[in-house]
C-alpha cells in the first residue's frame, strides 16, 4: 500500500491524491516534494555516520544544491542550512543528546525515531510510517507513541501500518484493517476491535 501511495510501485488501477492533487504516475521524489514522507519497515540508517548527518539526508528535499554538494562542501551555505534543519528535527523528536553519536550505536527504538526525524526534515504534511513499533520493547513503544501523539497534536497527518494491535488501538483516530490486500474493516478503534472479521484474521478466531 505504501509503495503505491508513494510512487515506488505504479498502481494498476485507481487514483492516489494528496492535498487534493493526483500524484499517481509521479515519481517518488516528486511525491515527496508535495508533502509526503515515509519510513520503512527495516531501519535504513548509515550506521557509521552521526545522527545529525543521517537526519540531514532527509532535509535535502528543501535544498537547491542538494546533500551531495553539501557533503563535499561544494555549497557551504546550503550545508549549514541543511544541518540546522536536521538539528531542529532531532530536538523536536527528543534526541538532542545523541545528535553527534554514530547512528548505529543507538538502541533500535532510538534508531526508529532518528528515521522519523529524517522524514520530518523534508517538511511533510503527511508522514507514512511502516511498522515503526516492530521489534521494540514496551518502553520503547511508549516513547514512540508519545512522539506520534505530539506530532499529531502539532497538526501532522500520520498514516501508520502496524501489526501490533495494542499499539494501534491506543494511538489511532481511525483504523483500516486489510487482509491479503483486501479491506475487511474500517472505523473507530473500538468498532474495529469488536469486528468479527478482524478477530478472525488477526486474533485467531472467535469462541
């Protein structure tokens, strides 16, 4: 679903719109520039680079010279601006104390938050998160949930794909349940939680 929405895979039918504008048929970079940013199921950080440098990669969507030129000091003003934006997003997600640490030295939960900061650096209006709670311990999930609530309260739209039902039900305003690519339920969390089709598909059936 995320690959279709973000232009990684072309849809065979239907339409994808963002902020009232059709985006299906456009490349991923063009869609991102229109306000859509995503994370992936598996962590995709450059482990030897600092948290700041990893997040700055996401800010290149705002830049004219691009992160490559900044990396070789081809445009020092642009480099400074990208790093300043990255630092702002790192502070926003609560990881300021780790800004200059190697990204690979952080715990998994912190690495996932670094990825969210990187996505935020492109200034999206819609954030797509692909199983951000996968592999996290309880306290890490709580920290992540608190961050997502904060972003939602700031006005950020969040589309979340997640199999952890407790995490979803305690966070989402509206839930869509899919099984093998087909929608089987949609509604408020408390409605979806009691849906027999959802119970059968995700909780192993009903008594």
